[in-house]
């Protein structure tokens, strides 16, 4: 691969959620700090919403890693598309709860409740994070709410963080789970990266990967990356990775706009969006040309 060519210790633009590459841009840092403050204060439900590829899973892992250094017991459910009973079993397994063989829902809730009380008595807090929460059945969300009913006079014994796409907000508008929506004390939204953010993002990931040379991506290349990716970190990673591969293929030490164009053509999601963007400006240009011609014709008619 191109790592040796660019003098990198590792590949800088992998799409796996590696927390060492965590980038603290404005909305992500705000969400991260909000989650930490809310977890430490014992809030009940928290929610983080972001479009596909904006870094929700990476934020979740970074948040959980931080909690593990403090007095927390954590659990992570990456795929909560589960029926209520199966979801409770998954939560119990993640927390290491001992429960009877082939339990019914009553016995399982009893075991979870005893675990939460015992953990609280030990001076620890329990945080459950669910990724892709927009996929959760409504009945499972309601079962989760019932599980969080247990509380002391000052705080909940189980805190839940829902990470999901914007469809999660639509799901939470369902009247059947309005009680859960009322219990969401903090809500954060992950945004996309601005052009200056993309400049820093590329430099940040390259630096973590060991790059110590001069500027690697030309300014025009960064601008094109930003437009084609719409500022979505996952797409930036894919396009930057392919741009470096294209440059490596030609022995280049500097990534120009041409290599980014090669990456765009090879990436369907970026290529489709970029083509749409070009069509938009082409149509706008044609419209302005027609308007200018019409204005010229009117002026000619007036003076004639």
C-alpha cells in the first residue's frame, strides 16, 4: 500500500471507528462534552443524532472509553434491532448480569434491577449506549424506558444514550412512546465539516498516522474533497484514501485536484452527488444566460 511511499506509520483514512483519530470539530466536541457532563450528573436518557457517516459510532466509542477510566459500568449495543425480550437479554449479557436459564421477562427484569441496585451500592454508575437506535422497534424503546424507571432521590440507576440517524427523531414523535421522549434530557446533533474543518481534519489524521512532511493535499484538492463529500467524514476518508492511492500509483508526493477527481469518479456516492452539483451550476448558468439575453432583448426593443 502507499504508507511507506508517504512515510506513514499506518493508513490515515480508514473508515473503522478508531478513537485515536477522534477529531474535535465544533458539533462533535459539543456533543462529547454534553455526554460527559450529563453522564456524571446522572441524567436518564440522552440522544445524539447525525446523518450517515458523520461519526456517531466513533463518538460513542470515545465516550465509552472515557467512562471506563471513571466509576462507570458501561454496555454497548451496536445493533438494537431486537424485540423487547431479546434486547433485555443483550443488555444483561453486556453488563455481565447473572440470570436464570431460559428466564421470562419478569425474572430477567428482576435480575437487571438487582444488578443496578448492587452497582449503585458500590458507588458506580451504569451507562448503556445503543448505536443505530433509529432501527429499534417501538416496543423495545418502551421496554427500555420501563427499565430506566428505577432511580434514587438524586439520579437514575441506568442512563441510556441513543445514537441514531435523523429517522430517530421521527420515531420518537410516535405518541406510543411520548413518555420516553419527555425523559430525554439532553439532545445533540452532529453536523458536517466546513472547508476549514476539512483542512484541519486531513492534517489531524495524517499527523496521527505519522506524517511529518510538507503539505500533502493541495488547497484546490481540499476544496474539491469538501464539495464532493459534502463535509461528511466517512466520505472524506474514502476520497482521501483513494486520492492517495491514485497519487501513489503515479509516484506523486503531492495530491493535486486531478487525483481527487479520480477518487470521485471511483466513488459512487460522491460521484452521484458531485455530478448533481455540476448539473445544478450548469443549469444555473444556462438560466442566467437566458435571463441576460432576455434583458438584452428588452433593452434593444426599448431603445428601438
